[in-house]
C-alpha cells in the first residue's frame, strides 16, 4: 500500500503536488518565485484553495516570470483583482508585485535567488524524521531568520510560518513522514544536493 503524508490524501491535486513538488530541493529561480507567490497567497487560507487556483496564478502571473511581474502596472493589478482565478486580495497582489522587485534585487546581488535563499539552511536540505504530522513544527529558527531577512528587504506576507511552508515546498527541508512514499526519494535528493 502507498502511504502519503496525512495532509496529502484528500484530493488528486494535493496528491500530485505532494508526489512531484513538496520536499524536492529546488534551485530554479522562476520556480522559487512561484512558491514565494503561492505561499504568500495562502496566508489565512487552506493550501487546497491555492492549489485549485494554481493555474489561474500561472496565467495571470505570466508563468511566474519575476521580471514580468515586477513590471505590473496599477492597471494590470486592477484587472487581476477582477479574476476569480486567484485570491482577489489587494494587499496580497500588491505584495506579490513588490516581492518580485525585491526578488530580482536579491538575485542580482547574490548571483541568483537560489544562492540567497539557501543560505538559511547552510546550502543543504534539512532532513527531518517525523513519524507523524503532529510532530512537524509550524516554524523554526531558520524560518524565523528567513522571515526577518525578507521583511528587512521589504517583502510582506513572509512571516515565519509562511517561510517554513516555503522551505517545505522547495525542499529546503524534508518534512515527509518517515513511512511516506516520498520520504526516502526526497532524502536521497537532499543528500546528493549541490547548490
């Protein structure tokens, strides 16, 4: 029998995301930007809601190209807020456009956003070994440090809990339960990871 982490069993979308994305170490800046936007959009909502709107986000955020998003005008933002394909929260959409600009600045300064963001785990995925979802923390010292740094750079919707979810999504931390079908594959990806 295939066992998945308890949170990923309700819908096919959640299973796909769990099996293909969650916990896989990510260094592609465009994908790192995508999850920064999606995790910020999730604040106060369920991850299922965001997964259901992921295609809408991809469409309106033009494939999550940070340079394109950074150039969004107030008129473009107003159009986006009329589209049910995303979470129509003005603060979150404005924050995502600002985040794109900061993302590009950090990438330019550090050679890539990946080089910047992976410093919070010393360039190596953290390998946890939880037997139950109840053991997984909502935030850690690393996510608090990341949150503080991103806020100092000017981003919003990057609290320590959002940052920890981001770390899980991008494989900076392996929080699959130990008997999950993805625990060992993600662990092996993490052990062979180089930035």
